[in-house]
C-alpha cells in the first residue's frame, strides 16, 4: 500500500474512532484506535498521523479509566513532538497539558504542576501574556491548585485569566463567562457564597445572550447557580433552576446522556 493510501486509511480510522467514542461505543472505538496506531507506525514514528493516532488511543485509555496504559503513550507523544518541533513550540505545550491532565485525573498533582508551569511559560513566550491562549493556560494551572485545595494560589490566576479575557475578548464573550464561572466555583468551594452568586449570575446572563437558552452550556450555568442556592439553603430559588436545566438537557442531549442523569439527580 502506498504512503498516500496508508495516510488516508489512518485518517479514516481516527475519524471513525472519534465518532464511535462520541456515540458512547468505547470498546469499538478503542479497537479502531489501536488499528490506527498499528498502521500509522509504518509511516514512521515522526509522522504527524502517527502522533495523532497515539493521542487518540491515549485519550481513549484515559476516558476508560485505564490511565496506566495512557501514560506511556502520552510520554511517547511528548517526546515525538519535542524532537519534531522543539520545546518552545505551542504544540509541545499542548502535549505537556495533555500529560498533566492525565496526572490530575490520577490524583498525581505533584507530577502535573511542573508540566503545567512549563506549558504556561511556553505559551507566554510564544503568544504573550495578553493573549487568550495564555489565559487558558493560567486557568489550567489555577484549576490544579483548586483541586489541591490551594485556593490562595488559584484565585490570583483565575483573576488574571478573567482580566485577560475581558480585555482581549470583551465582556459578552462565552470565554469571559467561563472565567466568571470558574472564579465563582472557587469562591463556592471556599464557602464564600456571597462572592460566588453575582459571578454565577453574570456568567448565566452572558451565556443566555451569546449561546441562547437552548444551549447545554446555559444549562450548566443554571445548574451551578441552583447548586449554590441549594448550599445556601435557598431551596425555593434552586428548584426552578434545576428544572429548567433538566429540560434544556433533555431536549439538547437526550434522556440517555450523563448530564441529563446528573440533572435528574440534582433535582431529586
């Protein structure tokens, strides 16, 4: 088989594995992804389609909870990108972040932190500290600190990301709403409900205008504000929000989707 045919075959397999994963057919997606890795290896381990195949397989292992199988693949991918593009390339930062995300899911925060810091520095050098991409990297590191309970380290990073997005994207952009939402979640975790509420409400209004009331992200905002009200004992305010989020998810995602089940559980 010619290289052109191999590349086409690998790309078809990778596309199919993603489609199957999105349909919840994880075992079938996994087998297709393994085929893609096996075939793409013949293109050479420095070939971009081999790297893509490795990433897809690693992601599926992670999604299936088989993190010990995902780790060597992410490490191999990181080395391929380092050799091909160098340690200052944005794609190397993406690979660092993917490996860090795996370690976070495994609870190995001490291994994730230096990777996220390195990725943050690469993005700052390449894009500058006023770019939305830098804000995203700040958010990732802040989220790690939040998971570790290091709220005093997370808060200034979330605030910095919020300010970058405000200036670069404006206060009506969905990414700005995401930053508001993240900071609100931090305050909620700290028990500072009076600080969290106006941020959740502002994020909710931005998403309502930018994404409309039928969008799943609007349902997320409704649900999280409802959870906050529930935590505050304001049940009469929480219930209609839970019900609205439930109905949006039912229509947008269907009754078999996990987020719909989560909304049912929250309402219950």
